[in-house]
């Protein structure tokens, strides 16, 4: 018969202390530049459960208004991105936007980390809806956790860590494949001695207004891998329900954003019916007798092209790169057969990366389900009784 678990508050399982940095103003350079790691919420959010690097350090004066914590401590973000948890792999100091959790001797630190990670949505829901969401020690210290015996904590942590290891290795493989793709992209397009042509020689603006009224799919450009995707919240940001001034975009055509945050972002509409875009966009099409559309997309994806567009931006309040300026860029343009061959090879590399990305998504979903079962005791990992030899 398995024994039921206790339910205990976090403060009964660990030391829970808020980070400290009392200097004002916070950016006073007198306190920085030493050899003491000073981690921030971004280091935790980007660490994927482990803080292995840092971008800021304190000197001895900085440490005098802060506090040093030992390696192996857990840190929890309590402002902005609430509930991110990571283990720190070096001695460190941190500001009060982080809470430092140090497990008691009879508590497995890895199990405690996973238990806190499973409470992220709960912690976020408990944050007051202020200008910037945050929580405090009064919320974190009494946080209730289901607590198995120490031996079972270790088995649970080991099981979940198997998924973490698989996720980490797959993400490392994706990063290596991305580097290879970037190298091949540069080798086959940017560094090759292909003849050059102006983009305007095969790209033609075809922007048309949505005179049909409001019955249209509103799209938003994302510059992640060059696709136009529907964005659920986009219509809520439209000032008027009248979409007649919006730009129509059809399958196979491109949307170009000449200004705002993603200045110069370009995307091709794939796989959806016609849609409409904010009036800020320019819609254009390619003469595919002159350029392979997939070759063109890969060229757009190169670092060199993104940098050239960025360097062309003008304006201090709102940067702008007009479509005519974009059309004046030159592109390495071999004959269409060679373009197609290059595009097919690069497509294969991207498809492999996309499949690995799907694997990571599946592993993360499996991990969440496993945590739900194991950390609540719905599934038990029984520890064999020790026997005398």
C-alpha cells in the first residue's frame, strides 16, 4: 500500500529569499564591472532551466548593496515573466525581481525545481493586474506543494530529467543544423559569383485596396521563416471595423512592411485563401519566369540581406525602407534551373530543421503531461524496499 503524500508550503521545504540590490539609481556605473555574476530575469527566462551565463557583473561596492548566493540555488522570476525557474551553476548576486530558493537537506533540489515549474500558470494568475504584473514573498512562501518521500522525489526528478535531456539534445542539434543552413545559404547564394540583378527587375507592386468591405481574413506578417500567418488578436488592435482601406494579398504574393518595429520584414502568403493586411504594407508579386520564388525566399532569409535592408532604414522616430529602395537592392541571380536546384537543397535543410522543431514541441508536451501525473501523485514511482545481502 502506498502512503499518501503530505501537502506542505514552499517555506517548509526551502529557504525563500528575495534578491537584493538597493543602490539608487540602479544603473550607477560605480557598482558594476567586477567579477561577481549579477543575474537578471532575462538570464533565467533564456536559460531553459539552467543559468549558465550572465551579461552583468558587480564589483565589491555593488556586492555591498546586494547579496551573494551559492551555486545550485534555484531562482524564480516574480516580475514581468512570472514563474520562470532555473538552477544557477555559479555563485551569484541578483536583484529583487528574483527570488532565491535553497532546498532543505531532506528535499531534492531537482524535484523542487520541477514542482515550482509546474506552478508557473498558477503564479501568473495570482499576480495583481498592475501596469507590470508581479508577485511577492507573501504569495510564494505559502505556495502549497504535494511532497513525496525523498527517495520518490529523486525518482520523479530522474524520470522528468530524461525528457529534459532529450529536449536539450534536440535543441542543440537544431542549433547545429541552423548554423549549417546559414553556411550553405551564404556559400550557395551570397558568396557565389552569380550575375546580379535588381529586385525591381522581377518584383512588381500590386497593392490593391479591400473594396469588398469587412468580410475578409485579417493577416499579420511575422518575420519568422517568411510566412504570413493569421494573428488572433490583430482585429482588436484595428481602430475601425471598416477594412475597406486594407491591402489585399493573394496566395503566392508577398507582403512588405516598410516601417515600424519590423522594418523591412517580408513574407509570402502560403496555403490560405486571400486575406487583407494593414494599409502600412506593400503587396508585390514576382515574375517567376525570371526568379524561383523559393530561391528568393532563401535569399531574403540571409543575414546579409537583412543587414542591407536594416542599413537602408531612414528616419529617427519611425525607421522606413520604402519598397522602391528595397527594389533597388541587387540579388545574385543565376539561371532559373540553378536557382531551383539551390532552392530545393536549401528547402531540404529547412524541412529537416522544421521536423526537429516539431519533435521538440512534442517532447515538451509529453514532459508537461508527465509532470502533471508524477508531481500530483496520480502516477507513483515506487521505490523498491532495501533488502539485506
